[in-house]
């Protein structure tokens, strides 16, 4: 049986990278692969979460068909290596740090994709982006503005296939909800 493609989305700063990092070992124990993305952001070049490449390298990789999915956002290009198709075909679950903006295309290519939306209360989100200190104030405001565009649409769609995980509290709570989702198909109810 084919594995499940699980597509984790959420606002910038909602904790997608943190959640995947914190859950990495336990996900591996359950046979779930976390995709290492290709990003035109050099500071992530050494991280487990991403391979940093130049825009030229990215364009070349894209031309060679290296990506199963790819998108542009926040001035960066992101690619999901096409190896995920082999993993899925071999029955492995695959977790992707995805893009809200690319959800439609992802669903077209992978109709059975399972979508997890990570949410954080707005004041907490702003604080976390400021504390992360990776972007300038102007960039943070751009990211927060990008949220309004997506969050309302996603939540108003009343999309039954969308599963929500709140990360306004301790990260460990979100980790537990992610893992119980993987075990049962749906996370335990919010406490
Ligand atoms: N549950 C949490 N409690 C406190 N801080 C968190 C929590 N989750 C994430 N953070 C912090 O919030 C910031 C944004 O998280 P990050 O994983 O980079 O988000 P994303 O990948 O969605 O942009 C980081 O500085 C991270 O350490
Ligand atoms: O369409 P959106 O949902 O807005 O997503 C755009 C991109 O932003 C995030 O990446 P990244 O981890 O580089 O950014 P972040 O840490 O600020 O979330 C996300 O994983 C997408 O690749």
C-alpha cells in the first residue's frame, strides 16, 4: 500500500520547523520520513531541514526534474525532491513542510494528500517572529499580512480534509498531537 503524504502548513513563525525538529526522532521510529527541502536560502545550508542552493542551482535542478513540488514565496524558491514519490510508492509516510499558497497545486498532484494546519494566536505569533530575529520588521509585517490572505480562506472553506494543530502553547503539546494524528488519522481533541 502507498504511504501517506502529509503536508504541514501554517503561518510563518507558527512552528513548522520547530515541530518537525522536535518530532524528528519519534517520526523516524514510526517510519515517517521528513523531507529535506531545497531552498534558495544559504543560512539553512547546513541544517537538517533544508539544503541551501543558489537561484541558478535551483533553476538547473528544476530543469532536470529534481522536484516533485516546487513554489516561490517570500522571495525564495522551495523544492521538494522527487525521491518522495519512491518513498510513497514503497509505503512510507512522508511529511512535507509545505506552502499554503501551493496547496491547490499539491492537491492536484497528490489527491490523497493529508493536510495539517498549524495555528498560533496572532499576538503570540508576532512575538515569536520578533524573538526568532531572522527577518527585519518590514519582512515580519509582510509575513503577517500574507497570513490574513490564507488563514481566513482556509478556515472559512470548512475543509473537512484539513486537520488543525494549535501551537500557541508548549511545543510538546503540538508534538503529541502530530504523533497521535499519525497513529489514528486524527489528533486527540484539544485539552
Ligand atoms: N510552542 C512554542 N513555544 C515557544 N516558542 C516556539 C514554539 N514553537 C516555535 N517556537 C519558536 O517560534 C519561532 C518560529 O518557529 P519556527 O519553527 O521557525 O516557525 P516556522 O517554521 O513555521 O516559520 C522560533 O523561534 C521557535 O523557536
Ligand atoms: O505559502 P505559505 O504558507 O506562506 O508558505 C510559504 C513558505 O514559507 C514557509 O517556508 P519557510 O519555512 O522558509 O518560512 P517560515 O519559516 O517563515 O515559515 C513555508 O514552508 C513555505 O515554504
